[in-house]
DNA sequence: CCAAAAGTGTTCACGGTACACCCATGC
DNA sequence: GCATGGGTGTACCGTGAACACTTTTGG
């Protein structure tokens, strides 16, 4: 390896695709840029990586600073390095995606005065930089991942009904599922704890609430469980 | 986004995990370092990303320079950014993995005088930096990917026997497969072209040769084919 | 003729899918 | 009592898994 000091360096950023689900829609959290380039355009939350923090720390810090969100499921997505993705100079960005429970994270004003807002993925504005591409990549990853890993629960409240869970899968996968088969399948996994509670304040028969049993899940994974919806 | 000029920058490298399959073993191409740190240790081929090349271009260039390999299947793996992964300074590395046909790529002396050699993944030396971790990540990815995408063919010669293909899967997945079921399944996919040729110079009945029909595969993928072994 | 690997079908168990009605509750 | 969603079971089909013998060829 040659000395790294001899050459100009690319800048390094992180960007986060934050997903949430909200009555019938899969949503993404965007912030409105207040600086050039792409001033006033909507963009993914993100920013420069400090030299003394890990990539994941940088992603979490930017999320906190720009959107007020702090406890989330976060996973690295892909690193984007096209030559002209930032018009100012060479910038490589490591993209992450995050899953949040919208019930816990009402939209907060960003701490640094940029506006933050949730957009349905089916109705997005044109984004800054190559953020359209990053978002599309994240969506594809979420759709693939949700089939074989129980990440969907990160998007629901702790206590949820089976119908809510089914709706979640239908929203993400973009096709309807059969109610009886869905229930049979998820209950057969033995990963849901049936609670002694039902939903409140509904104008019809109240549905039973369930909780995802993460402890059991981790144990079963070690024994070679293959989660699949 | 704040100006990127105000802060010290991390260095950016690419590293490549190059897989090949050779009579019964899954192998990885390593180079021996001739500089500190980790002088004389084996390491993944890789190096600094130039400011005017994409990440993929950098990976391909380093592969060519350090190992002489040029036409390969290449895919981004993961970006590693621990604080102390390089003892000299902060270095982020974007890892790629590559699949090569060993028949086409006999081990070549590296052009810059470092030694390059193939190692069975079951018998690896201790590697420089966090390259053990990168390699383990690549291996897990290959094992997952080979089940649901036809990447295995990148590791075989253009013309191969069904037994060679089965051996390949057994080597990567690390468990034996049933011969009749395996043949039934891969032939049912209709992605193999039966050639009018048989293998040569074997001391027993010669097996028929097949070729992977990439054209048909691409067409079927568009129609929603789900390849799976 | 012997050694070595090629090639080939059937049975069984299980999981996926399709499908419709009664029940509980709030208003 | 009516509207709304909650909750439940069965029959069929296709795929995955287990399993052993005959054929071809070279030496």
C-alpha cells in the first residue's frame, strides 16, 4: 500500500433511508435542504463522517441531529461512489436504512431547523443528488429482507394485532395475503406471544394483541430456524 | 451539509475477496504484503481509491495490478469502518467479492512483485488488518447468494458436467446433495444447454457437457423466475 | 472383466394455496 | 339489529426428500 498522503481524498458521508408504516402506507422520512446544492429539494438525512466515529455512529448521529430519531433498527445498505453524484466534489456515501415505529416517533422538528417530513413511497418528490437511486435500493432490500427475517416487527408497535401484521406485509410486499393462511403461518412459527389484552376503542369486536418474542427468536435462529413469510 | 474542507478526512480503500473453485476446494486469492504494517502477512488484494475512479473501477484496477486478474464477476460486499482497523490512520474500506474460473486464471505472479497465491478457505493463514472478518462476511454472502442466484456458474468453466456443478454446490454449501434430486431440479429450471460433447480423457464413462444459458436466464428473470437450488 | 462414475423414476410426507361462514362488539 | 372486522378448518396439489440399480467406458 502506497502512502495515503500523496493524493487528494474523496469526502465520505452517510445517508439514511428511514422507513415507517402508517395507516396503509409505507413512508420515508426526508429533510428539506437549506443549502446549495439542491437547495430546497428534499433529501435523505445524512452528512459527513467524522474521522473519530464509526460509520454506524455517524448514521445514528445524523439521524438524531436532523430528525430527532434515536432508537431504531439500523443496517448498512450499500456504498454509492459514482464520480458525479455530488456536483461540488467527489463524495462517497455509505447508505443505511432504518426501521422505526411511527407510534414512538411522531415527526419532530429537526434540531437544526431544516424541515423533516414523512412521504409515502408511492408519492415521492424528486430528491437531491442520487437519493432516488439510494431510496429505490433500500426499498428493494426491505422487500427482500422482510420475507426471510423478522424485521417487520420493527415497524409495528410492541403490541399489535394479527391484522396489523398482515397489513404491514401487504403494504411492503405490495400484494394481498390470505387471512387464514397468514395467521396459520405466523402462529406456527411460535414467535408471537399471545397477550391477555385486546385493542381498545374500536367500533367492532376488538382484536387480540400479540407481541414478538425476540428472545425465543434468537434461540431458534441458533438452532437453524428459517423464518419465512 | 457543512463544507467538507474543514475536517480531516478518512482514507478510502477497496479490498477484494476473490473466490475460485479447484478440485474439491473453495479457494481465495491472497497477496503477501511487502510493506508495514503487517509486513509479510497475507492480505486481501486491494488499495486506495483514486479520486477520479469509481469504487468498482478501483476494485478492478487493484485486482489487475496485484493479481493479473481482469475479467471477473464482481459485486460490492460491505463497507468496513471500524476506528482502528488500520493502525496508521483512519481507513474505510469498501469490500468487493469476485468469482473467477480457475481454469481461465492460473495463478499469476503479481505485477508489483508481491506474491499472490490461492488458499483453501478451510485452511487460511492469519490475515492482515480486519481481513479475516471481511473474508468471513464474503463467504457467508456467497453461501447465501448461490442458493437463489445462478452465480455458481461464474466459478466453473463454460462447459461443465452435472457432476461438476453438483460438486461446486456441495463445496460452497458444505453439505452433500442427492444426485438424482439435484439433476432433476437443475434440469427442470431449463437454464442448462445440453451440448453434443462429452468430457475427454477420463478413465470411465464420459459425462455429457452442459453450458449455462444466460440469455434464457435473463429472459426468464424478467418474467419473474425465482432461481433456487 | 473390473473399476469408476454416469445416468435414471417412484414413493411419500409436508407445506402452500384456495376458499366461506359464524362470532363478538359498538352504535 | 346492523355494520364492521375478528376469528376459524378442510381439501387439493405440487414440491422436496429419500432411496438403488443398470449402463457405459477405459484400462
